[in-house]
C-alpha cells in the first residue's frame, strides 16, 4: 500500500538552530512529493515540491527539502529556525489515482 | 488573486440535523478535493472531483455524506443526520489536476455537533 510516514509527532528546536522534519514515503513509480504547513485555524499552505531534477529543493520562507531515493525520504530542513516557524507540517505524495497521500503531521515548536 | 473560499467558517448544529458546507475553488482549477481533519490530526480524504469525470467517492465515511460540484466550479458537501463524531474541520482544496501541481487549500469549516 502506498503511504507517507512522519515518524515524529513533535519536534522542538531553539530559535536560530537548524531544524529537520522527517518524512519517508512508499509510492509506486516516480514520486511527486510535497511539504505543506498549517498555522492554527488555517488551511494548509504549500511550501515546496519535488518532481524531478536536483535532490535539494528550495521553497518558501527559507525552507528546503532533500530528496533521497535510496532511503525513500524527503526531509524538510531550515538552516536557522524562527519562532514564527512554529506550526504543523505535513508531507504528502501523489499516488497514481490522482490523490495526495498525507503523513500524519509533525508539530514544530521553536522556542526563543 | 482570490484563493479557495469556504463557508461558513464555523457551524454549530444539533445532532440529527443536516448541514451543507460550501467551497469556491480557484478559478480555472479543474480538480477539487474535500478532506476532514479531526482536532490536531492528519487529513482524511473524502472525495475528489476532476473535470467532468465521475467523482472519486472512495473516502466518504458513510452514506450520510455526499458532495456535488455544479458547473465544474462551486462544490457543496452535505452531511445528513449529523452525529457527534462528524465534528471536525472540513477542508477543501483545488488544483490544476496535474500531479506536479500543488493543491491550494481553503481555511476550512469548523463543524461542531452538539
């Protein structure tokens, strides 16, 4: 079965430190991978995507993600975390039925 | 430009009543999706419309749930005879329908069943 896993329910980081939010996937064929962020009482907001090409993808608000085919991972990273980055983050992958499969989400907390 | 618009933003109703949730997608987007999100949880796929094709209803949890999309634009999700377990945030998203294109989400309707 096709799936997306986010192994950490919560990630805690100090402001200014680098952050990583982990994601692994299991999909058929070439993976189309996405990261979304959700702030309280808001819908999901698109951050970045991997379709093909460079394994390091850059997105909004200084976020980037590294695609690793051998490890079937697509971890979200940021070199220096901000308090305002605190939110719920979702990894997602397209399946062949035209739908996005979402991970369960990771709550990122950045403390001053 | 205008994003995905959902209404109402909040809905409180009594158990057993019917509710209708509305979604206005981004103009020109051929694909429209409904999801359900329980408090602080992940997204549960409900239904997917793509152009004039028959909708993918595989995620609807029971026959109390139905959705339609009129004229390839506005969509309405209807829940009949609401139950307390229907309480959740219902999110709508739209896209160009290609797998390399992101979905764009509305801010959702927070449904509370008393």
